[in-house]
C-alpha cells in the first residue's frame, strides 16, 4: 500500500542531503568571513569557490582552506 500523503524514504533522504549541504555551505561562508589570516582577495576567491561549487566548495574549504585556530 502506497499512501501518497506519506513521503517515500528517498524523498526524506534527499531532503536530509539538501539540509546538510546548505548547513555546510553556510558554515563555510561564516568561517571564511571570520578567518583572520585571509586577505580580501583570498576571501573573495574562497567565497566564489564555495558558491559556484556548492557540494565540493565547502568540502575543499574544510579540508584545505581552514587553518587551525591558535590557542
């Protein structure tokens, strides 16, 4: 029995993927904005990378661009 009012599992799964992607995008943009070691040119380039590659951009930022905070 398929009830059209109850979303299928893949609808819920894709919704979760989209939410995770949007959260990663926002977190990456906030971190780029707050990064004290970035010049304005580097910051603009990172923002463009994150915005134009919405899946790979935040991942690249988290792996390569983010520097550890000194304690």
